[in-house]
C-alpha cells in the first residue's frame, strides 16, 4: 500500500512535497560522466518519474522529510522557498508553491517545528528557512534550531570569497536563506558529527559540497540514511561513480557515495535522497563493485507536474 508516511522503529517519516517536474537539463548535462547507453539500458524503470520519455529531460522532486522522533518535529532540508530571486537558477526563481499548506496537511505548523536540518547549503535545500515578510526575510520556523554544517556555512559565506564550481548558481542564497536565521540566533553550526536524539545523528559526507552531510536513523531494528544530494537520480545506485555536474569535489563525492551505499547495503538501511520522485527511497544490495535496487519504499509517487514547471 502506497502512503505519505512510514514508520521505522519509533520514528515516523512523512514526505512533504514542494515541486515535481523537469529541471531543464538532459541526463548528459546533469551527469556528464554518464554515457547515453546507461540511460537507454535503464529506461524501463527510469521513465517517467526520473526522466521524461518525450523531452528526455531529467525530472526532479523538491521535498522535505518531516521526521517525528522523541516527540519532536524535525525537517530535513527545506527546498527552494517562495519569492526568492535566483538569477542564475531560473527553474527555482520566484516560485509560489503551497509548501506550507502541504506541511500543515501533514499536521505541522511553522511554529511546531523543533529542528531544521540543512544537509548542505545549496539553493534547493535551504529556501524555506525564511519567508518574505514585507521586504524582510525572516525565519519561517521561529521556534526551531537550525542545524547547519559549519564547513558549508564558511564555504558559502560571501565574505570568505570562495570560488565554487557552482559559480553564481547559489547567488543570493546565503543572504536570504541562511544569514537571517543565523542573525536571529537560531542556528547551531556543527562539525565532525552531531547527535540529534537517541534515534538520529548527523555525519559528514563531503564531496558534493565541503559540508554535505547525512542523517543516520537507527531505531529498534530499523535503519535509514537521509543522504541529501549524495545522489540526485537512481541511476547513481547502479553506477555509483557517476557524479552530478554540481559536485565541488568529484573524487570526494564518489568516495562518499560508495561508503554510504556500502553501509546501507550491509545493514539493510533505507536510502532516502532529497530529490527522487517516484516512491522516493530505496533499499540497496551490493552487486559486484556496484549496487542494485532491492526494493522501493512505499511512499506514494507524485503524479502531477508542478504548475511552475508547465
């Protein structure tokens, strides 16, 4: 039975949608290390949720994972957000979605959120950290602590003048979605690792960005790992050395992907990426020096393309 939520051990996980649709990139543009043959070989299960069979454009989901653990409401990644100026990421510029309505339908108001986890600080993972009140960006979740990886906070802070591979693709993001919550005293910058509660912990997973991280769930006999952008498309399960074009440290990204997928395969853990459409999360098994999909989570797929993508 497909559902909006699942329970692992003592933890309830709900999928909260913001966007589903094309991201204006072909598979070869998004994953330049991949071959056309790979996409052809796996087209039977990659289409239509992950690649549009007519346009040959990659489809992507923007979603937040609402995790209820030990009485707390935790959001893992906060998507793109509304009304944000993204001149170098036009797909994400000036969105106007009903994300907060979807969160409310999941039973959570902004003031009910206890913790926000940004797995890294890219444009499509921090947007709902803030909303526009008049002309001012203010924290969306006023009672929450925002857990930010310090390595990414330092890397994306314009004051440090780093030159990211993403170029200007993250322009305005720190200023409108990170700095306001930090200046409000709501952030905690963590390093090395961070224990959230008895069921959840944050671990570094660098490569995609310097501070990329994963959330490890261990509750009872159940295991899961929320991997953010460690992978964007399920083709990366079967071809784990394939990076997206957005990885700051390609060698580090490949090493991290293999390490985390190996951990998940050896423990029967559910792998929960940020951007998979379809049923959103998978169990993997080792298959030689690669991995194979053992089974999909029972999350209901989004069947409608977001209005913003039309």
